[in-house]
């Protein structure tokens, strides 16, 4: 419970690791795990994720943050965050009718494999209410039609107030508007049912069948205003052949989707994912 | 040496398997291996590959073929081929400067893992002459420029006379003209250095790096006039991360390319690949 | 609903395929899918699985079976079975406290991905009763101690009467006695939490950690009196590194276990798995 | 050419990262890449690999090493090494008759994918002389029989003088004696043609066929006096089925062997592999 995480991003330059490690040592924080990446040996971007142990972390976290800004952050013009592993992220899941991604997240969370605080599930359909209720998690049904989309999104944003450090679209079959994404105030992870950039858009399994591909896949990415174009967090594929019908491809794809989404959400909740431009560094 | 293969394609209809198996039994050909696929349980396409043992096959192959046409082929309006496993396919390999796909094919063939008769290697660059010579295989250098392309292709077609049941483009960095493909008279297999349809066209590894994908792949397909659009035979991928440079992606991709191409060529040489529309059935 | 399956095993000999296909054609059964395998081109074992369509199958299934015995089965000294795809197998699941394999099977069955009739779940612990109840399936708790094992197994066997064409041990943490296996009267599938034959026995994840392996796996096999030695149906692995603790290896292993077990059960329920000696042929 | 690598191993304790990073910063060495791992958050083992850029590295490497010992190494009781990326490791390859692992290493080295200085190939058979000669690398044939084994190993050790920072057994089909391993004075990497610990010892593909496994694999490990028991560097598997003969399993296995061995050798040559007890940390 005294485990903290520090993530850093800045322009690469000499002395960063020494300054950060020196700061932590002086503040009696012992490094437990350190991941680092530079995009280039000269003039690139610098990323670091440090997990540390500090006696009585809860009491000093705010102070650490303030001191770090003054003693290290400003000097290197850093973007950084301090978090405590004892405070799991608040997560709102959005879903439509497909249950496989939702259930995978609920179930992994329940058995302690995926540490997050699922505050609510929002859906544009009532179908999955009982499934969600059996996990003791609030389910809110907000129907959406073309005419009511703006209003529905306003309702969703209100529900998210204080309830989301992360939004997960677990096969939520609506396109979020640019306004929603601008206002949401936290990252949004989406699962796309294809190996992007192949078969972007709707109906990927039909397209895959028609093109005769020998592997189908899934992609978890951060949602951005450009649909299917946000930074990719995780991808995986499964082998198929001429034998599988489109329905069977969907079934196999569903299996890939749920494990890919679960991994992406877990890495995000562990502060492992850093984005720069349109790609991710996972430490 | 008395092993034969019969491949069949026709509209699905009752009684095909019985008719074919009956024909073979009457002609003293014992079925060793049988693969069958129907695209649909009603009114689909029917594909079958049968490997059989027939004493003295070489003497009776032509007769089998003729009898089959009369007794079975016409009745079901079949496309079919009889081949003898003792007569490996004649293969011409076309290559530019990258050696990895070429060497993989030469080496597998030499050690007896890939049964084919490599008659010659044609290249638009002289670089790989010594490598090919060390395998005792003729290497023909035909330079190509915009101005000489038509002439060069005419030369290639002449070289292929009697020397190719299959042409393999083992990272041959020229686009074959529609005229060439119309005249070549045998299938052409190409290896594309991406997981098609993602990153079709040139520079796929740079595109993959820019898009931040987590897997890169390769695709072996039959060449058609529409570049990168022919029927896919085999695909595979390898996991990558933010750490790999474009050069490193190329290196890892090269490893996938050579195994994917080798598998595709092997399946083709074993008469396992049947095409219909734009996709393949592999039996 | 008129889809039937015929599985065959006998000594390889000329004319089998023709005889079987001829029989089906005469009985107006159209072959939809045919898988065949011979262990050797001479004097091996012959296996065949044929899926066929026959108008009014339910009415003629018994007759087909009887006719086949007389007209084909005896002649080739075959072991064979006719089944109707419309009659899913009755399956009893045995489980202890781990829920992941059980829930995967219940959930795939519920959403229509795994066609079987789960008649009951038997457990030596009461923990998973509510989970099973939520699927509307009977849960029977039979505690087991050393002293009561024989009695408990007798109870289990009674419960299985008329309720099981297949028993699935979904991480059932008790060793079934040879007497139980002799009396059960149907196949038993077990999931072992390692890539057999590596790390047979208890505590495989600890052993894997101590040995420093780079992949961990799971194995679904038919249970036999020799623990961990029965015919293997399916196996898979997942990549690990020095970073994972034993607890984390267990978590990743659990993911492999549930997909491997689900595939094995599905193939069995589709009559795809044939055993000979200590290995399986999957058609 | 001014890239250096520092690898460290010691008991975990506060302040290591800060001390090392501080040392490098003071000595004008800029960290390019940093990998770190602790076996436990308290009282575990600490491993770190740091890649750095230092102007004029060749001139100061010895001085860095000396200063580090005094200023950091002694304080934390470290095992550490400084190496220059500009000085590839000297590698002697030992081989028998199988060529696939040898050729893979020679070819990757030749095309610049695997940075090492292959000083010689030693074999107990003359078969591969021409293959090795075509790469311009010395081939030394030292026959071995039971009677001559001690003498042959003495010859081998003499040949290794000044010619090996690493010995690679690329399917060298002789067991190295404990005396040889004690005297060799550098690490020895072996490729075992199975997924250890399954099928340790001879004839793994036959054993795999008999056991009916659905995956076969290969293991690269450091050789120790206990055969097949040394620390594992890398493993991989490939899917097989009932269809493959033992010969075909060998062929597929050979493909896995060469890529697994090549990866293991590459990681070793990049100073990524650290051993502790019987397992490896790969940074």
C-alpha cells in the first residue's frame, strides 16, 4: 500500500535519470521497477516509468508532487504524474448489446486480476442490465437515436462527473462526437474488431472473409475524433482458414477482442501507456 | 514414386465423393489422403484433393486422366488435374537485391524440405549471382529501366518457355505488367512485406512504424493485374513494440517473409492450393 | 436439423472411401464435409469423419446405422458412430473452487458458441453454487474427504446416470479413481495446468518459475487411470519472462487453460476427436 | 561507435539507480537505454543494463571501469561489466552434421543482422567445410571417438585461446565434459531440440510423436555440467497435429531451432542476458 508510480515524458537530454533517481533517493523512495525509453539516441523524446516504495506514501504524495515540480520537473520541462497504486482508477464502461468484452472486464476485476474501480456501466440498450447487476455494479440505460444523440451525450457526460479516470468502450456501437471527446476530461479506450489499419470501419469480419485473409485480429486504441485512427495500445490475431463462415470469424474474433481489450485496460490502469503523436510507448 | 494427386473443383452436388472414390478404386488407385471442402451445405462450390497410390503410376497417368474425363469429369462439369508426386514442379525465381527470400527457398530445396525443380533465377540486378551459383543453379541478369521494360519482359517470357510451372517473385521489386501476367502461362506467387490489406503498396514498414502497430506481417499471394489484390495463400505476423526502429522492423519482417513465402510455395508445389474468385482453399 | 455425422476407424485398406461414399449416396445422404487421415500409406490405421445432410434424418438414423453395419461396417471391420447434430451431447461438469474454466464453458454455451446440453455441475465445494445457479443449471455439492472418497464417487456415478455423454473436469482438484473411470461409461476430459509432459503433477507454475521457462501452457486430455498420461486433445502456450511472479504465471495460465479446454470440449462435441493408442486424430 | 553498455548485478538496496546514473552523468556519459529488474520489492536481487553514449569512449573505457569500481561498485558490492558496442564478441561455433542452425547464424551475421565476430567453426565431422568456407570463415575438423574425446577436447580448448568470448553449440551432437566446461573460460550456449523440460535427452521428436503433443519446440540455454539443465535463454514452439510424421516434426522443429538460437545468441552478444541461480533475466 506504499507503492507509488511516477511517469515522465520530456525532450531527451543528459542527466534526467540521475536527477529523478537522486530526487527519489533523497525523499526516501526506493525504486522497485524502472522502465525507460528514448525514441532516438540524439534529440528524441524521453519516457520513463518508475515504481517506488515510500513508507507512508498517502501522507506525502502531494508533497512529493510539489517538490518534484520545483526540483526536477521545471528544469527538464517535463510532463509527469505521481499516482498511488492503492487508489485504483475509476472506470466507466460503455456498451451496447454484445456482452463478451464487458463480461471479461467485470469478471477479471471481480477475481482480482484487473485492479480498477468500475463505477458504472452505461448502455444505449437495456439488454445487459441483469448481467451487470449480478456484479453489484450500477447499470444506466440511455437510449440513443439520431434525434436524441446530443442530449444523450450530455446525460452521459453528467454521469461521468467524478466517476471516471477512464472510459472504456467495450463494443459500444455508437460513434462518440468530437464534442463528447473534447469534454470527457479523461482517456477513452476503444476496442475495434479488426487488425487496424486493415478493415477499418464497419463489417470487418465480412470484409476479411471476402478478402480471404488467413488471420483475423482486434485492436485496442485510444479514441480520437478521427474514428479508428487513435494511438494503438494493443493488437492480436488468430489464425483462420477458408473453412470459417463469417459468423465463425465473429466468434473467434470475439475471443481475441476480449483478451486484447483486457490487456490494454490493465496496462492503462497500471500507468504503463504513454502516448506521443499517434503512437504509444508501453513501459 | 507411385504417388499421384487428383485435385477437383466443381459446383457442389450429390454423389461427387462416391463417383471419384469409385473411379479410383476401380482403377486400383488406393486413397492415401483426402481433403474436401464445400463453401456451403447447399449450392456451393466443391473442392477436393486426393492423394493416391497406384502401382506403375507413370505408365497409366495419361490413361487415368482420359478415363476420368469421360467417366466422372464431364458428368459433374469438373475442373481437375492429375499430377505425379515424382515429377516436381519446374520453378523460376525472380529476385532483385534482397536475398533472404531467395536463399530460404534455395536452402530448403537443397536440403530436401521443399520439393521443386528450380530451373533458373532471373534478376534485374547482378548482386546475387555468386549466391545462386553456389547452389549450381543458372542465374540470368536482365536489367530493367522504364525504357527497356517491355523488352526485358519479352526476354523473361522467352526464358520461361519450358522452364516454369510456377514463377516465384522472391522480393522482385518490379511490377509485372498485365501483358506479362497474361502471357506467362503459369501461376505467379508474390511475397508482400506487410499483412495485407494493411499497408498495401510501397514502404510498409515505415507506414507500420508511423501508425504504431503492435504486430507486423507478411502475405504470400498469387500475382494478378491488380497489384496486392490477388488471392492470399498464407500470412503471418510477429509482435513488435515501440522500441523497434524502421530498420529493425524490416529485419523482423524479413524473417516472417521468408517463412510465409516458403510455406506458400510448398503448399502450391504439393497441389494443395485451389483458387476461386479472390480467395484460396488450402487442402 | 437434418445434419448427421459419421465417424469411422478401421485398419487401412483399399476401397473404404468408395464404399462409405457409395453407401451415403444410395441412402440419399449428401456429403457436406469430409475429413480423412491414414497413419501410414501402407498398413496403417484409417480414420474418417463425414458430415452429411439427409432429409428427415431423425426418422432414418437408426435404420442408417443398421444398414451401414451390414453393408459396410462388417466388411471392413470398422468401429463407427452415427450421430445427429440436432441432439447435443449431455455434459456434466465437475469443478472445485477455481471458476475460470467452468465460467468459460457456461458462458460459451449460453451465447450459442459451444453446442452442448450441460445437465449439471458437480463440485466438492459449495463456493460456485450461485455462479452456476445464475445460468439456470443444477449445482450438486458432494464433499470429499479421504474417508468418504469411495462413497462420494458412488454418489457421483449415480448422478451421472442418463445425464452424461461426456464428463468435463474443469479444474476439479481430485484424482478420479480407476474404479470411477472404469464405471463412468463415457469419455472424461481433463484440463491440466501445464504444457504436458513438462511439469506433470501438482504445482506446475511454481516449477515453471523455478526452471525459468519462457513459455507456460495448458493441456486438455482424456482422463485415464494413469494421471496426466491420457491422450492429448489440445495444448497451447503463452510467452512469459523473468518478470512474472508465480501468482502472475497462474493468472496468465488461467487464460490459456480456459481457451484450451473450451476448444477441446467443442471438438469432442462435434465428434472431431478420435483416439488410437495414446494419441488423438482431430478431423 | 561511442556507444557503451554497463551491466550490473547486486543485492537490491536503496540508491543504486541514483548512484549509477549520477556516476554516468558526472563522466559525461548520456543514458540511451535503461532496463532494470528487481526480483522482489524487498531484499531481492537487482539487475540493470544501461546503454550510454560517451564521446571518445575507446580512450576512456578502462578509466570508467576503474573509477566505477571505486565510486560505485564497491559500495554496493556489485558484479558489473563495461563493454563497447564497437567491439563485437568473438564467437566460436561448434557443429556436427546438421547445417540449419550454423547457416542461420552465418547468414544473419553476414547480412549485418547479428553483430558478432565469428572467428572459427569447429566440427567433429568434415561435412560442412565447404558451406563455412563460402563465408570466408576458418573451419577446423576435429574427429571425436570415445577413445579420443579427452584429447579432442584439449585440442578444442587450445583453438579457443584468444578466439572466443562465447562458444555456440549449433546442434553439436557431443556432450561437453565437465572438465571442458570448467576450462573454457567463457559462456557456452546450446540449442536443445525440444521445449525443455519436456523431452529432455535424445530423440525428442520421436518422443513428442509418441506422446501425441500438439506443439513442438526448441530451447536455447547456457550449457552446464548437468545436461539440459542450464539457465534457459529463449524458447519457442510451433503447432503440429496428428498428420506430421517424425521426419516432418524434425523439419518443423529445425525452423524453430534456428530462430530460437539466433535470438539467444543476439541477446547474449548485446549483453542483455544475466543469469542468477538457474534462471535468466533478459533486459
